C-alpha cells in the first residue's frame, strides 16, 4: 500500500511541479552512439528517458574542441 500511495504522490507532484526539479532521479541518460563534427568540435549525443512515461524527455550534445 505504501508503494501505491508513493506512486500516486509522485504522479501528482510531477503534474504540480516542473519535472526536472520534482524528480531529478527519474531520468536515465544514455549515449546514443551518434558522433558528429560541428565546425571545430566533435560532438556526442546523449538522450534522457523519463522512467515514468518511457518517452525521451530531452537530448544533449556535449562537444569537445578537437579541430582548428
């Protein structure tokens, strides 16, 4: 019963508070395997999946200066 109530509380909190602040640990981020060159930089793509919905919530492309 406690897990059930916690799950309901989490879903309610997620609706009331922005998800990034309400559940910072609810996202699993992974490297997609995509590398690309952007000018003087080599970039890798990482995407984060929302554990509650199963959908990709956002992707980031950290880049390192390797050319020029």
